C-alpha cells in the first residue's frame, strides 16, 4: 500500500488516477463476438459457452424445471435472508415512484409529465467465483416496480451447464420473465441483437469484467442504452479519532476482496487510527478465503493522513468514489459538502455490506470517477418520462401571439402558421 502524509493539493490529480486498461485488443475481440452472434445466433452462444465456460450446452434457455429445482436446493435460511432484502429494497425503490402533477403554465395551457416503464430490459449477472444473486434483487426489483413488461436475465453456466441456484431463486422471486445461460460479452451481444432464443432489449443493466463492460459500451452503437459506464469497484473511507480501526479494516477488505483491480482508499486525520487500521488489515486478511485478490488490491491502495476532515471530503469529491464511508463523529456536518459519490455510509455502524445486500439502497453504482456525472441505478433508470400538454381554444389565444413572434424571429413560417391558422378559426 502507498502511504501519504499530508499530500498537497497539486498532487491530488495523480492520486485519484485509476488504472488504465488497454482497450485496443479488447475492442477487436468485442467486435468479433458481436459479428458472430449476429451471424450465428444461439449456435454462437453455445460455442462461446464451451470456449469460455467449459460448458457443453444443448440450449441457452433455462427451463421452469431448473428454476423449480433451484428453489428446492436453496436453504430456508438463505431464502429468508433474500426475502428480507427484497422487502427493504422494494420499500426504498417504491418511495421513488412519482405522482402526476399538472401545471397550468398559462391560463388554460396545461402541461404534465408521466412515467412509462422501458418495455424490454436485459440484466447481466456475473457467475464465476462470486455469483451475484444480490445484484438480481438490485436490478430486477426496480424493473418490476417500473412496469417493464419484459425482464430477461443472462448469466454464465458452470462447467456442468448449471446456473447458481440462488440466482435462479432470486430471479423468479423478483419478476424476471426469462432466464438464459449466456455469459460474458456474448450475452451482451445477444441481448443487443437478439437470437433465436434471446430477445433483443432496449436497455442493458449489470456489472461484469472488462469484456462485459466493453460489450455494453459497444451495444450503444446499435441504439441500445446501458445503465452507466463502469470500472473496477471502489471504496473511500474517511476516519477521525472516533473511528473504530477494526471496522475500517473490515470495510476496506470487503471491497478489496471483489478483485485484484478493486480500488481502496483510506483517509484519516488521526495517525494512530490509521496505523491501527493497517494493523487490523494485516490480521483480518489472513482469515479471508479470497485473501490473494484482496492483497493485490491493497498493494495498490492509498492511505493518507490529512489535517482536517474538510480536506478529506474535498479529496473525496475529486476522486468521486463509488462507495464513501464517513467513519466520523459529526458526520451530519459534512453531508452538505459531499458532491460526488455513488452511495454514502454514515457513522461507525453503516458498513458498506449493508448497502450491498439489504438496507434497501441500490448497489449498482457509478465507478471510475463517473459519480461526478452519473447516479446509481434507481427506479428512474427503468422509466422514460413523457411530457403531455393540453391547450384549449382560449389557451391558444392566450399564448398564440408569443409563439408567432418567436417562430417568425427564427424564420420558421410554417411554425407560425400552425398557430395563426387556428387563431383565425
């Protein structure tokens, strides 16, 4: 790890840099995968499953029988936990539903806006070493609440051609309409282009490795929207003298275990707290099954001592972390100063894991500095907003002259005439 004592502001730009992935070769691979899926459909997906997942498949479709069997194999304890998380996530996202408010901008000129769910959405769920069934909840629940009529899910199979049972259980619980055995960039290509089995969608959601991320970006060339740009997961912890080093270390490690490219930053105003946090990390990491990946992440992490919490928050705003933890006494004081962050955790007991699983907020968040201009996934991510307006005869009389003058000034006579011809009637 890199330790910085009172870094000057002119050094911050260097400290907030994320690793740059070489995209040239990745882009070539993605273009070839899209070409193959467009040409050969399901056959291409089956070939890629064998090549990348070592899975021999006859079909990419997950049957209802497989879903039912998965439900039977998930423990009652895990089912109860998933259901509790679903309740909280549903409650939080339901609060985001907007009512219709009609505004009379001019007398008898009435304008309003209504939400419409995106009809077809695709959800990508990684498999591999950490099958993210929690992400199924985060993406499918708001899609269902938004009224998306078709919610399809793609996830890679294991070597035996099976999908993790918890993923299938969560998908059925949260209203996913169809599930497919397809992973990686080829799954994104299938949801973009459509195959014999997998329908094309209008917007794609979900995390993944650099190939999945690149495929989502490439999908936009075909008019398909995506949730947000993405990069490796990250956390920034700000701690004062009241922070608990044991807790801070656990939070940093919970992020580091995501992968070797995860970003971990710790900032404190107290040298003793920082030293004790580092010692806690060294002790706790020994007990982690994924300690190899966590250690690689920590090797590239940054630990800083700064003079004030205001300076720490300023640095955080420049970094724009996916997750920000304020392990400080008077955290309310600093809330108004936070401008760039995906999700914020306040106090010593607000661990990032709460947001990752069950507090109710969404864990699909902007990374790689995109918290400066993107929000995390919410109900709004799944809806389009359509404006409506009604003008009565008197309403057009009240507003007509304004429109005519503006249209004439822009040299658009037909626009002016559309008003004038009505006023003459």
